[in-house]
C-alpha cells in the first residue's frame, strides 16, 4: 500500500492551525498511525487507530479519517511541534510509511 | 521501561558488509515483531527488514532483498541485521523498532551506517 502525504512542507506561524494529510492507495480501515520526529531524534508514536492520541501528547493534536483519507491537525502550533510527521498504515503487510511532512516556522 | 539499543554502525566501503545489533529490554521480547527502519540523510523512513516474534517470518524492502538478512535470538533478546554488498544508497541511520499491534511504539536511538571509499 502506497501512502502519500501532503504537503511536503508546511510553513506555519506559532499559534496557527496546521492540517496534514495522508492518503492510502487502498483502504486501510482505521489502521493508521502518525509519528512525530524532531531533528536528531527517533520518531515517536503520536496517533494510533487514526485518532487515538498517544500518552504524553497534548490535546491540540488530533487525528481523523478512515479508509483512504486521513488528517492530522495541530490546533495551535507551539514551538516544540515543529518537525517531521509521518503516517504509517498497519492494515496490511508490508507496513508502509508516507514520505513525511515537514512542519516549519 | 522498554529499551532498544542499536550498535554496529560505522564506516564501510562500497561492496562491504556490516552487522547491526539491537539489544532489547523491559518487555517480553519473544512476543513482538521487530523491525529495522532506516532513514537516509534528509530523507524519510523506510522499513528495511522485519522479523516475526518467533523468527519464522521475515520480509525485506525490495531495495535490500538478497543483500540484507534479519535474524533474532529470543534467548538473548537480540535482533540483528546482516548487511552485505553495501552501496552508497544504503547510507542511513538504522533504527530498531518494536511493533505492538501494528504500531511502532518503541524505537532505539539509531546507529549510523556510512558507505564510502
């Protein structure tokens, strides 16, 4: 399954809303995760099952969607939210990532 | 607490070989599928190799098939990636990651593989 993220880069000011998209080449049901990666660090699980926020992440992060269209929304960007975001499907083998969206100032 | 620690990265010449290791602790290692995920400089994440919990099933990215081999030793809580015929495009940070119900919920810090003459 090919995962396609858009946009490639998102330029946002602190306090603004950020909307990231992820599209699957075929239905993955709700078996979709989002990961956050900061420079020099390993990725960290952010969202599972398309909309369940992982422990430690604030409520400004939310995920939605099912089937082939998914969205990650950051309601009011904080400085610590800038970085790379990847989606990953786990409905089928092999698991696959999207190519990532860079959220920058 | 789950801990994954990679080792074995370094500088290798094109065509050379390298063996990466990942030491796991803090969970019942034999319960989980494990992955090696790599990230080339400035690029995205790629599943390089995957091994099932009992080691009976493996899968590889097309880009490494026939050159890389993943294995595990559940008695030692270790997963390995044997890499051969290394090319410049194999240069990357290699992460060891645990899968739980499809999710990569724990990652190591990664080990850098540099392929250069």
